[in-house]
């Protein structure tokens, strides 16, 4: 499994190689029996390359670059942002998985908290990469621990994987739920139960 440290190498990556992606898409179109030079497809390799650059933009982003703004509000109790939309790409089939992330944390003793939108941005840093849902979940939790140094973190993600819906086992509606719990939220069943009831409840 890749570690948080690996994700920190993101800024060392060369820029997205549009030419290479376009050549690969042309090849793929030949492989499926299509003619990439026919009218309807002639711009497709370039379009797909641009789409992939966007879908995998998180490879070139770091959690430090988004978890920047912190406020010293002195609030030392749980902060929870629910229902953050997730769009990621399954690294096994390169098709989307989509759903919601719920992120809660208990700030450290100084009550140092981050901007709410930064948590949603953090989801995209790790979602916009070839992913598996388990790693997406733990990378979000571990980067919060490392950067915000909170007393506890809980990340719950629920997604539907198109590789299980549009192909293969074909089970639309099946949802995968993953969680990563760190610090006080892991150690204290009462605090964890409170977080879970906030996530599950209205
Ligand atoms: N644990 C985990 N598995 C995933 C995720 N996304 C896709 N998968 C699974 O990855 C597995 C890949 O299985 P393989 O047998 O190698 O591939 P496959 O023949 O295409 O498998 P099927 O999807 O069952 O047709 C499948 O069971 C997928 O459901 C994920 O985020 N986490
Ligand atoms: Zn898949």
C-alpha cells in the first residue's frame, strides 16, 4: 500500500504528457476496432487527454498545498463536514467511483482549525488519482493528522463503483463504506459513537 510520504512526491512529477496520452487513446480506439480518423473521433484523443489531465490532477497536488488556512478559534470540540461529493477513478478498471465523504476532527489544544472548504479540497487531492477507496480514506485521515495535528480524526466514505455497476458483476446500488479513525476518535468509543451518530443522523 502506498504511504502518505509517497503522495508528498507529487510536486516532483513531470507535467501531464498530453502527446503520449493522445497516442495511447488512438491506439485504444484501433484496439476496439474503431477508426480514430473518422469525423466523429478525430478530436477524441485530445479531448480524452484533457479529461484525464483533469481526472488525475491530484497526482500533482499535495495536502500541504490545500490545508493552508488555519484559524485559532479556540474551539476544541468536534468539527464535522458531511456529504462532500467524491468523484474518483478506480485504479483497477480506470472507471469512476462516486459518492460522499464525511470528515470529522477534534482540534488540538490550541483550538487550531482549518477552513471548511479546505476539507473538501483535501478530498480532491487524493480522489483525483487512480485510487482504491480504502487508500483514499486513509490518505485523507493521515494527512490531517500530519498537518493539523488534531486530537482525533474520522473519515467515512461511501461510494458506488461503476466497475461493479456498468460491467463485471453488474450490481447497481451496491455501496462500499470505508472508514479511517485516528487518535482520540479511535481510542474513545463514546467519542467515536458521537461522530458516527452525527454522520448517520440528519
Ligand atoms: N478493495 C477494493 N476493491 C476494488 C476497488 N475498486 C474496485 N475494486 C475491485 O477490484 C477487483 C479487481 O478484481 P480482478 O479479479 O482483478 O478484476 P476483474 O476480473 O475485472 O474483476 P470483476 O470486477 O469481478 O469482474 C474487483 O473485485 C473490483 O470490485 C476499491 O476501491 N477497493
Ligand atoms: Zn474497478
